[in-house]
């Protein structure tokens, strides 16, 4: 699997999974014409508004849904693992939990 890159950016430069998803979806939209409905469907969500709400911060991903989102964006295994770590990090309730993740 090849690594997807934005100009000057890689998945690993992100600390905010919402911005990562937003930027890489925008790239897929621009380069492949992917619609939000197609993206949501490829990630296994019945409502495309869920992705919009995740990006806006009103909904959150689980580790399992993060993996599906990574697959829908064409991420390789390492990139999907990193996305899942970012989701876990945001969901961590304590500093100790956050330190354990990163």
C-alpha cells in the first residue's frame, strides 16, 4: 500500500484527527471526485452527516470507526493505526491515559 500525501504534509504530522480527516477528504474530493456520501458509505456510515459532524467536533469516532474512515481514505495500515491513536488520545480522560497512548 502506498502512503497518501498532501503537498508538504503526511498523516503523521497531524495531532488533530478531525483536521486530518477534513484535509484528506478534501484531497480525495479534488483528485478523485469523491463525494461526502461516497466517503461516508465507504466508511460504513449510513448518514453522510455523521462525517460532517465528526469534522465539526459535534460527534466523535471510535477506534473501530476510525479504522473504517482510514480505509475509506486509502490509508495504509500504519496510517490507520496512527489515526486510531489520535482518536484514543482525544478520548482519554486523564493525563496518565494520554501519556500511555503517546
